[in-house]
């Protein structure tokens, strides 16, 4: 089946940008699943890292442009860039290729505040310091996520959010803290999922009888369509499983599209139930050569 490059639902046009390829530990990405099972589809390098993407759906409706998540951006130190094998400039180059500029983005919805989702909300200036990456955008995040990211005393959570001050301080005036499920633009809503973090949110774009759900880190790759395949990072893996099952059932029944935050091959797909196993149907592939190889 020929891969499409965009989705058109009524007045909404949805494209998929990437903030590039990166690598992360395969064990962290698949939690309780043994390496022997995940390495077939996701071969690990000599540091046990697998190849991942940083998918950012871009939903355009007239003059409104809603970006979902922002990838890693250019804020990592040279040492961190090496650990995650991440380059720079991808998301802004992708926008440019569409004839758009950072100032054209009117809304950013952040699924949660881990560095690989919110890092690109700021840009490191050549002169030092950070500036908002999308100077006109309103930025939507759940209030609970903001509070935990800024104030947790728990050692694990503090480490998971250690970048947050650097990312949020330059955009503080643009942040809008949400209390639960909210329509942020006509046809575009966020829905709280929990699971990965306590206040992780999904983004649902719906128009003309069609829909896309960006499951964020609830189903980061195509392999995570399987119930027990969840990240070791999940704070409540059972909740992740429940939410994932509910949305995937909806996606199968109503032919919703599902997009994957970190799949290195597939940006988004429709899913079908093949004798109890979820399989991909129509899909939008990540273009070859995204990382220059
Ligand atoms: Zn992630």
C-alpha cells in the first residue's frame, strides 16, 4: 500500500514533523518485555540503544497551526547529545519545508514535560541563554503535570524533570495550565490519560467524521500496540494498559488514525484487529534518510 504524507479531515490538514532520530535504551522503552522479544523489530546497538523518532503532529486549520509536542530541540549539552545520539534543527527544517516559520505556530500541546517532548519549546541562543522557539504560540499542558515537574521532592521525578526550569522559564508567559480534558482549538482536544505520568495528555483531532489520536508515550512505537509492551518509565503501567486498550478499541471500531511519538518507521496508521492481534492498515511512513543515512 502506498504511504500517504498527510491527512485531510474536513477543514483540518494534519502533517507529521520530526525532531529527528535519537537512540534510547531498549530496556527502558519496553519495560518488562524481554530483550529477546523486542530486539527482533528494534535491533539494539552496542550500548543497548534502539533507534527512535521524535514525531510531532502538526494540525493546520486556516490560520491556526497546532503543534503537538516539540521533540528534544537544541538544548542538550554535547555529552547528552552523544548519549542520545541526537542532532539538531529537524523540527524547524520540517516547518521550513512546508513554507512555514516558527512564528506561524499558534498553539503547542505538550503531552507531558519529559525532555524528549518539551525540549524543543525553547532554542539555545548562540549568545547563550534560551528563547521561545515558537514566539506566538499558546502552550497547553495539564496543571498537574506542571506542578509535579516544578515541585516534586521525589528523587526519581526530580531527575525526570531536571530540565524543566530551563524549558519553561523562557515561555512562562505563554503557558496555559489545563484542568482536565479541553478543546484547545475547533476540532482539536486534549484528553488526560495518566499512565506514563500522572497527568499525561493525548491529543485528538476530529473533523469531517474522521479522527486522529496522538497517544504520546502511551503507545510510543508500533510495538507498543501490544497490551503489556510498555515503557519502564511509566509511573502507572496498568493505567497505561487500560487507556491504551480503550483508545485502540475506539481506533479499530471508528477507523481512527493513531500516531506514534517515537516509532522510527511509522508516523501514523490506522489499526485493525486481525484475530485478536492489532495490525497496521493504511499508514504514513517516516521518510527514508531522515537522519542522513
Ligand atoms: Zn517520550
